[in-house]
């Protein structure tokens, strides 16, 4: 069992948790993820590591309540335990001195961008972060991102905070600017990563995305997470999760992500009925 | 000379009509009377070729004699000396290729049903354990040496079982949340009930073996860290977990699974009980299973039990070349699996949502023998045809998982990434041993157990300075 040490709500349906997982924390690097299981009948879900504290032996996860498992997890309080935490999985992001780096986080994807930006800055890169949210009340970790970056640009879809629009709108402006961009990292919904990739492909700016495929094992034995990269089948868990965005077949990724839409709905509805769940508006 | 009873005592099983709608075990086991009757057929021949035919060298004639005399405790004690998981091996060993293949009785009639008798003794033991009557095998006094075992599948459990008896402190590391390896995620409930696997593992646990789940060696901890921090030797029995694909168009459509994913969802994650369990599996109407091994049979029969109306089994060679056990092929045929032999998939086509909808196949003919000694399948031009399906399970084999070789400096690997180990199971890294599928490539439960036992013996000798 793994104890939840902290649990805070970051925004609508957005949760922050610090887990007691010393073996995971000891080795965790930006870009890696964990697979967790809430209880004995639970499914295994992958979550990117949003932070870690080796001294305390903790890892931080930030997640959005989407289906049953994430809603169930959100009902757990500090002091409660969950059945399983496995990690750190996947390969760490390749971080070196690139020069001028842009880190893009979309929604919940801002969380894993944070340790990445922090390490990039530590390595002497000039880090400009573009973080995009749905609306003002969804904004989280602005201060942390400011500490981890040289400059932070914020967008909201509805313009209630920062610039109105999408992260790609801001990225486009930066790309049109005078400064050369040496590398871009983008983490967020598949559709956002695809949009970033489409934008940077023309200008041949090396862009790394962290893929959020469906996953079961997390250790390369099942192939549920397979994606097509550069025309070849790759396993997100074993070969990624970071890939060269310009080689990723995002259409296949997005279609595969929808495989269990119906089942996810059945599972969530059943759970809601069982716990008499009250959906916040 | 008395009259020989040339026929095996048949084992009762669920009828095909009944069993294809449930996940309960298919063969039901021998009763006491049936077991004694079958045991009485054994000639107790002096040459006992069966012992040499067994990869872990169980003293078969002696345990059969004990069953004949209704001394089942003695029978299980004899088996336990060589095999720490008899309830498992009694069910899934290919006895027809091993002990039973060389049985003298086989020359005049049916060989003795050694596997069934082994299962009888093991099940008797499990039932008595449930009744609280646990008799632990004897073990030597602790020698203070610590051994790490990587992977809780057949080779790791066999290795652990022997080392704990010899006085070692043994910790088994498992990446999944549950122990058993392929016994837990791969072999279906109807062939190997999971409660039996866990009971055998509980027995090892009671005997002193420690199990650490959620610990993926190569990621959570490395082999070097294990050797540096706590352990005097390491045994790697991580299996051949990487699923192979054919790399044909459409293979990444939704609804196309590796057998590993399909079986893991159903067996380990209990997707057949969805939504009581959270892990989903697509319930398909028409399923194509690609391959001709035991895993293909398991996948086809699982798909049927999940509710498929029609299951095509597509295999590129003829029935004769199928690597699956005959018993499994027969069971699959009885249950109505539609065998499409000398057929190979060419590509998959999906709908606008990306779900697989049709499979295009080509007929094959057999040419000259290839490196595997089997006749090579050759496509017949112009013989392409399509089948409407809504699920595909690719069961064409696995290769070793690369995580450990990639993260262990100096660990030498060979063809398909297998770990190279000598006849003692020693790898290129001092104190690190390996065995099972990660060394041989995908094989059987019992060969992996044999390798685990061999490595346990080598580790014992190594730590006593004998090799």
C-alpha cells in the first residue's frame, strides 16, 4: 500500500497529490511516469510524475477527474492509501544545454512540464514556458512555473486570464520573432501536441512531445500503448514516452485513445450510482 | 503376466457446450478411485525413462506407487522434492512430449497419465492446506546469504523454492501488482485457476520467501543496486515478455491486441468481470486470432468465453506444425473455434473511427524445411480473401523484455535480445544468474522451472566457492 501524504484541489476537477513512494522518488527524472492502481478491483493507469522529493521520498501527481478511476482517486484523502504505485517508468526526457528552449503545457499537462522546465533551466537553457488553460479558475502552478522558467506566457481559451487563445497562438508569435528557437517540449492533450507539431514542422524546430497513450502494464510486455513513430511501431512505455513530434502519427494515437470510450462511460455511470455522486457544475 | 490395462482412465471435464460460456476450469481432475486405478497401470519399470523425460526429474514411479497405495501425503512429498508448483505443472506441462512420451506403457497402449496423477496429488495437498493441515517441507538453517530473484514466474518461483530450502534468504521482485508472472497474466483461468497459483505462492511465502510487488527491476531498482546494497547473488527470470507483431498495415487499429495485452486484461486485471472490475475489454462478435501456439488457443478460447459469436484461428502452416499442445487444439476445436490453416494475414482495414473491420488473408502452401525444421509457408499468389471481423489478437510469439539488458552494464545478450547464460545459468556479470524464457526465448512453464532449479543449484555452489 502507498500512502497519500497530501491532497489539494488545484481547480475544477483538477487534483494534486503527494504520494509516499521512496523507491520511485529515489530515481524519478523529468519525463518519467508511474502506473497506479487505487484498489484491488482497480485498473492500472499511467500518470506522468509532476514532481518528486528524494529527501522526503515522495512523488507528486496532478490529475484531472475524467472517468471512474480518477474520480475515485480524487475521493481519497491525505492519510488514505492506494494499492499500487509502480515506477519510475519510461525514459527520462533528454535534457542538455540546447540554448533557447520553449516548454509548452496544456491544462493538466502543465504539471509534468514543471520539473522539465526546472531541469532545463538548471542546465543553463533559456526557458520560455507557454502554459495554456481553459479559463482563469483552471490556472495552477503559475508561481512554480515562473521559478522554473526565465519567462512565462499564459493563455486561456476564453481570455479570462493571460492572453486569449491557445498555446499555439503564442507559440506562433514567438516563432515569428527574432530569436531562434533551439528546441520545443510540449505536453498536453493529444490535439494540442498535434497542433504544436504541425506548427513547428515547417520551420524544422525540433519538437519533443510526451505521449499519453492507453496503457496497461507500463513495462513493455503488453503493447497496449503502441504508437507509430517514423512509420515504425513503438511502445510509449518502453521506447518513450518522449518522441520527436514530427514523426508521430497523431491520428492513430487519438483514435486508439478513444477505444474504450463506451466502457469508460459504463464504468463511470455505475460508480456514480453506487456512491451517489454529485456532479459539480 | 497379468493383463495390461492399455487405456488411460479418462478425466471428467466440462462439456464443450457448457464450458464455452464460463471461465471455470475445463478438466475436473481424478477422483480417488480413478487416481488409484490409473496409478495401478504403472509397471514400475526398472528403467523409469519418465524421470529423464521430466525437465525437473520428479521421481515419477515412486509418487505413482504412493498414490496406488493411497498414501497421497507421501506422493506429494516426493513430488515437492523436485517441483515446487505441482498443481501448476500437473495442469500445464506438455507431458505428452516429456515424461509420457517415453513411458514404456506407451509402446503397448496409452502411456500412464502422469500429469493427471501429479495434479491429483497436488490438489489433495491444496485441499488439506485449506483445511489448516499445513506440512511445510524441511529446510536448512539460515546461512545468512541473501538472494534476489527477478520475476515471480515459473523460473523465479522454482529457483526461490530450492534456495529457501537450502537456507538462503530469498526475495522475489515482481513488476506487476500480483505475483505469478505468466501464470497470473497469461494462462487463462479455465486452464489454470488463479487461486491455485496464489496458493502455491502463499506456500512459498509461508516457507520464508519474501515477495516485493510493484518493483520493476531495471527501473525501480537496477541489478547493480541489488548486488551492491543487499544481495550476494541475483537470479534473473524475467521472461520473454515483449510481444511480437507482424508489422503489416492496419496492425495499430483499435481492436487489434497483442495476446499479451488481451490475456493480461482478462486474466490479471479480470476484465471478464467488467464493470465489477475496472479494466475494460472490447466484447467482439467476430474475432481473428493469429498464431498456432498455446497462447493462440488460450486467446481464441478466451474470446469465445467473453461472448464472441465466431472465432477464426488463422495459422500460416498446417495443423501438423502447430506448436500448441494437442489437448489444447482439441479443446479449441470442440468449442467451435474455426481453424483457418495455411492462411496468413496480409493487412487489416478499419472504419472511419479507426476500429478494425476486415482482415485480408492469403492462402499458403508448404515448401522446404526452414531453420526450425518445419516446412516453410509460402504465399499462393492471387489467393487473397477477406473476412469481416471486429477484433484481432496477434499471438505469434514474444521476445525477451529489453529493460534489464538495457540497464545492466556488462550483461551480454544474444539473438532477439536473450540474456546469454552458460550451462550453469551464469551470465557475463559475476554473481548474476539467469534462466527461463529470458535466456531460451519463449518456451514452457516446466523448462523455465528446470532452468530456475539449475540456477538455484549453481548459486549455491557459487556462494560456497565451488564454481
